[in-house]
């Protein structure tokens, strides 16, 4: 039992460790970050990224990749900054339609056996275009309730920490512990055998894409709640961040091997890495490059650990 | 002998008693199946009564797997009638119907989800395992079944399948096939279930099968190990060339008559040349198994045909790949003098390039010799293709046709052409005769002998006894290592089987 | 008859047919005005897409998971470094070119190092390295835009009888790369790896060496394109590569190359690149706003892929 437990948790051991190391480094550079306000500043942007990472994780579980996620999050943010406040009924309807489109994209990919990266690449144009149609120039205003939620002064630790915790726990139970969650992950691990047992692969694909739509929507809403105004280009980098977050969190591109808790930690690590680099007073030219280096180091560590594990096994 | 299956789920009453009518559980009439030009099944009729264990034997490519895939609902027959439990299901039979009627299949390629735990894999098969506490119930279901079949096993329901050894995965797969919830189990098809199990586990499984049958369950058992078939089955069905050639109670067969009806006629042995051992000939290969770096190495000399025997998956393929790579980069324990080429046995995963023509598949290992300047000379390429179409008899109107237009046996010939046509001194063959018809085999055997006489070295892994008789020496593998070396008249089925099973001395 | 059927079987037909249809739809709207001019412009811009797409196509042909996301960063780096070295001097054109190609090769070596030595999946490896190289480009150029040597600018914008000379050169290069794909051991090995890497290894092919060369080659093509785009557009800009990331992948796939690897198609690149450019032109001509234009672009890409998949699915 012990070894089984260890093997299960090894997947999120490294992400956790990287997160702790980078958090300590931030505290060391900037002791003032060790406060309610400091933590809030550090982590509130992690929430939308974590939502997006979880969304990407659902798609990766069934061996696909969503390259339209960033554009979609931007689209949701634009809807959130306009219709959701002005005409709530229309706003809710449009957001629901977005989720339906996600499910339809999943169905299309499954039925026509299309490569997901190409279809979602096309969808990234569609979402970006729609976002521009909704909000041609940056602006708009987030609904008050959303704004209030995102700036909620929760006791002891900031709201973002509660929300991240809740996100990790809810998705963990939904995907890793529920009965249908096992089928969904199985559809990534061995689709033929899942189909042979009588499950519909079309349905699993649609469910996973729809879930990606739901969590991508949360990402967009959280983002617009924080920034208060919308912009079609606001989240384009979320596509790549979310993929990096899943992988950083111990997930793999194929075979349905993912970890929701790891993905949330991965997203937090990426956010902190950004702050860490700005505290380092690094030449701003090298900010992006340093993110790349951090990504490479963590992934290299993972390979080393995996190799050591393989040797002892 | 009679192991009583454990906990509640498989109490005798759960197997529905067949009606007073002694109608068969399975009834096939004139089932045919063709893959393109290849006829895999030609009119198979078979009735299987409930509460029996039917042994199904036949050489590779005889049509056993195709027939079982049709029963499991994963292949649709081209023609014929199919009845299960008195219900005519010829129209629209598929996995859904098979599941509903309680037909289960343990396929040779494992069908578990490697990223899920053992219990979660049980859940995949049983839709009713849901709601609160499903994990506990799933663990109890699969754990109970494992206890019943393989007492003393050490598999935890929470373990991830991908972390288990092949043998344990096979055990889980078998236990899952026998597990019942509201989704009942009536017929279990076991396709080479013991191929990766050791003797103790295999015996546990077979005695469980007897118990299951005694309680009214039905089993179709496919195995290459004739003793297993003879001892476990009530009835034995022999297939050859896509049809049933014998069907009698097991007591009506002896080992010899079984072998005879499968179509292995005793071959004249004078084909064997008296040959010098590996020590005397110019040594080309010396390799130790990775698992036993200290043991005596496998040796092969110029002009020798060396067999690698033993049960499937006991390290023979790994050894061939090890020698292949040893010829390209320094590998501890492996010395290879000369160039190597491999003839893959598992065509789909190791050999064929599916998008290419027959010609391109044949010439890929020889392109280096066809360069004119930097470019491949297309004339030289088509000359080689034409030459080998002739020499090895590839049945196609045009070598420019896609490789997938060929039958499996002809695809295999292309892989032979690739290796034999290359400039390799050492040819490694990875059980290459699977699915190859008997005529082709004879042609290939004689080519191999000719090429060996001309100085080439062959390392030949095969699961078929008859082929070992073409070898000068044979190494028997078990659990990833060499356990015996046989030469000349020592190469007999008994000696090989004996070494394949006996615990290490 | 059989000739016609063989022609219809060509996977690149869809791309050319689509490009033609869009061009006709455009000039129908303008009643024939500027049809030739549109083609000239399309050829110019298509050349750049095709050049990056050739490298990307070889990488994608290596099989599932293989893709180079560092193309934009490589273009920017190569453009910035070569422009600074040439500093507007005509005699430095050739050294500048070599340096641009060298930058590309360097990125390729680094990428494959991450993929092979650190076992990082190509998507993440090339993504991470693109961050590093983009930073390098930013830091190196210090935001100053240096004009290309006049001769280079003239060459990249040289048009003879309505046909850009660069497009002709690009077509010759495409032809050469097509020969490389079909008639060299390297090209055969690339397609073999894409179909079945294990079988390729067991057939005695040099799998690692060829994968390495392919990633380096992709970098070299990106470097070359960065150099030419800088010359064409009056200097290196930091964001000049960004549109080529999606374009390189889309052009490869629409052009009929299999995303699953093992099958590549060079003629299709031109059809697909023309299609993408003409599509934007058409939507501009029709006077659509940016939003509608993007939506339609996306929808049309997906439609083309869906239609093309009927033949590709085996």
C-alpha cells in the first residue's frame, strides 16, 4: 500500500517542491510579500491562470490540445465586461453558447478524426474575432458582483488561496475520485478498451471539451473581475501558459496521465515565477527568457527524477 | 481441484441456468470473414454448450483470433449466422450486445487502461459501479476475484495498472473478465491467457476455469500449450486455414493426434546439415542477456542458424534488439562483428511503413547502395524491388502498390526481402512466420538455408517447434535469460518445453 | 481519364482550388480591378509563409508531437542579429545571410538538445526555447530598428512582369526540398520515422541523427525567412515572427501534409499559403471589420481541414 501511495503522489511531488522553492525565493527577495496584502498581490492573478490550466488539462486528458484557450478566455472577458453587466440574460446565454461550441468542437474532432491542434488553431481565430466584435476597443466594465467577489477580503488568507484550494479539491474529486471521472480518464489511457466496454467515446470527448469550456469561462470571468475591464487580446498568452502549467504539474501529453492538484500548483508556480523575476530586478528584456529557463529547469529535474525512479524500480 | 470462487459476486446462483432445452450458449453457422483479398474464416459452424470448456487450437493464422473477435463483437462477420443464449443476434451484433449477453474476452493485447488503478479498470467494465462508495465496491469486486483465481497474489486494487508487471496486468485482466455485477458473465474467451504467467499462476487459473465451468459458466480457451488444452477442456476444436478441421471431446485426443490434426506433419530431418558449433566457426556474435550479465553468452558464428526458443515474451525479442543495437553502438556484454538487419515479427509495430509502396518498404534498408551522387537512383530501386518480387514470390501485380494491399503473409515476405536484400552479414529474425502460409514458409526456409551456406549468420526467434528443427543450435529463454543450449539431436520439443518451464537450477 | 483521377487524388488539390475560388470571388467583387496586383502581393507574402512552412513540414512529418513553436523567435533573432551586423552595408549581405542561417541552426541545435537530452516534449521544448531566444533578440537589438542594406531591400521587393523574383527563388527552393524529401536517404528517413519510429530504427535508419538534422533545418529556414522578411519590410521588428507561428502550421496542414506524420507534401504549401493570404485580402476587399475577418478565417480553415480529412482518413 505504501509503495502504491508513493507512486501516486510522486506525480505531484516535484510540482509541489518547485512551488515551495520559488515561494521561498520570493519571500527571501521580498519579505513584505509574507503578508495578507502581499500574498494577495502575488496570487490573485494565479486564479484565472489556474482555471485556464484546469481547462487545458481536461483536453489533454483525452490526448488533445486546445490552442484556442487563450482567445476563448479573452472572449469571455469581453463578454463579461459588456453584456454580462448590461444585459445579464444575454450575457449568460452567450457564455452558455460558448460552452456548447466547445462541446461541438470536441464532437467534430472525434467524428472526423481531425487533429485537435489544427481545429483549435482555427477556433482561436474565431474566438478572437468574436471578442473584437463584442468589444472592438479595450474597455467595458466588469459587473459589480464579479468585482466584489474577486476583491473579497476573506479572513486569514486572501480569497485567491481559498479559491485555488477549492478548485483543486473540486476537480480532484470530480475527475480522480468520481465513477464517471474514471471513464473519462480511461478514454485517454486506452480509448479502444473503454469503447469495447460499452462507453461512448463521442460522449467522453464532448464532456471533456465542454468542461474545458466551463473552466475557460471561469478563467475569463475571474480575469475580468480582477482587471475590471476587458480586452480581446488580454489572455492570448494563456494558451501556452495553460499547457506549460499542466506539464509542470506532472501531466503528460498522452495517455490520460494528469493531476488536477498538480495542474493548480503548476499554474501557481508559473505566476510566482513571473513575480520572482520582477523582484530579481532582472533586465526587463530577459524577463520572458528567464521564464523559459525556469520551465526548462523544472522539466529537466523531472526527467532526472523519473530516470532515477526507473532505475530503482 | 475444484476451487470455490470466493465472495458473493460469483455465487453459483448468479450463473443463469440454461433452460430445459439443452440449446447451446453459442451457436455459429457458416460464419465467414474476409480482410480485403484475404479470407480469414471460410464458413465456420460451431456450437458451444453452457457449462463447458472448449479448447481451441490451431497454428498462427488459422483464424482463431478472428473467430474470437467476432464472438466478442469487435469484428463483424462478412456472412453467417450468430446466436447467443438462444437469441439470434446475427444482425447488428457488436460490443454492446456482447456485453449485454455476458460475453467477455481476454485479448492477447492487454485491454486495460494503464493510467487507471486496478479498481478503476473494473469500474470501466461495470457501469453499475457508481455512486457513493463505488471505489470500495470496485476494489472488493476485483480484489475478491483476484483472491479467488490467484490466491496469494500481491496486487492492491489501488495500484496503477501501468506500474504493474506484465504478468500482474494479465492477472488483473483475467480477474476483470470473470467479475460479475448486474452485468453478468456467461462466456469468457481466454486467448493465450497463460502466455505471461508462470507455472504456478497458470495452474491456479486453469483450476479456477474448471470451477467456473462446474458452476455453469462457459469458457473458450485458446493456447499453444497443448497440455493445458488437453487437461482443462471438455472438448477440443481444431482450426486450420480459416475452417474447423476437428471437433471432438478432449478424451478423444492425444497430444500426437492433436498435433497431427493441426497440420504439422513430421518433416524429414535430413535437411539438417552436420555443422560445427559456434566455437569452431568464425565468431560473429557474442551477447549476454541483460538480466544475467555474468552468464555464458549467446554465440553465433559465420554460416550458422541459431534458434532462440522458449515461451513467448521471455526475452528473445529483447535479445535480438540488443544485438541489433550492439552492432551500432558500444553495449556492455555484446560484441558483434558485421552488419545486422532485423526481420520483424510484429509487422504492425516493428516492421511495416503503412503509407509506403511495397517497393519502398523493401528497399529502405539498402538505399545507401543505390546512391548516384546525393540522390537515390530510382532505377536501382525498382530493380531491387523487381528482383525480390521474383526471388521471394511477393504476390502483387505491381511493386508500386501500397504495402497494405498485400495479405499479412506477403507483407512478411517484403520484410524478409528488406533484410535479406540488405548488405547485412547477420540476420535477426523475430518470430517472423506469424500469419505466413505453409507454402511461403517452405520457400523462406530454403532461402535461409541457402544464405547460411553462403556465409550469413541467422539468429532466429521462433515459437514454432518445427522451425527450431532448421536450426544448428538453439538457446532456450526463460524470464529474460538463457536457461539452456541445445544442439543437433538435442533439439526436440520435449527438451525445449522442459527447459522453458523448469525452475532454474 | 486515369490522369484526371490521379490529379484529383492529389492532396494539394483542395488548397489550390480554394485559393482559386477565393481569388475569383475577390476579383468578382472588384469587377476585375486589381486581380493581377492581388496575385503579385499574394505571391510575395506566400513566399515567406512557404519558407517557414517547409521547415515546419519536415518537423511535423517526424510524427505525432513533433512541432516547432520557436519559429517566430528564431525569425526575430536572425533578423535582428543580421540587420545589426550588416548595418545597412551592401558588402555585408552575404556574411549577414550566413549569420542569419547560423542563428537558425543554433536554435535548432538547442531545441533538439532539450528534446533528446532532457526528454522534454517538442511542443514545450520549442516553446521554452522561444522565450529564451526572444529575450535574446530583444536584449540584442535594444529596440533600435536598423534598415537593411539597399541591395537586399531591392532584391526582396524586386518584381519582374508581375512576378516577385523572391517567389521564383522560393519555388526553386521548394522544388529542391521536394527532391530531398523523395530522393535522398534523409528524406526517406524522415517519412519513415513519422510512420513508425520503432520500425525505422529496426530498419537500420539513423533515427536520432535525422531528427536532429530536421530540427536544425527547420531553424535554418526560419533564420532565412527572418533575414528576408527584415529585408522586405525595412528592418527587423520584434513582433515580425508572431503571425508565422500559426501560419506555418496551418499552411502545412491545409497543404495536404499529414499532421500524424509520415506523409509530406511540398506543392500544397504554395496553394495553402496563397489561400490564406487571398482569404485575408478577400475579406478586406469586402470591407469586413477585423472581427468578422478573423471569425471567417477561422471558420474557413476548419472547413477546409474537415473537407480535406475525408481523403486523408484511412
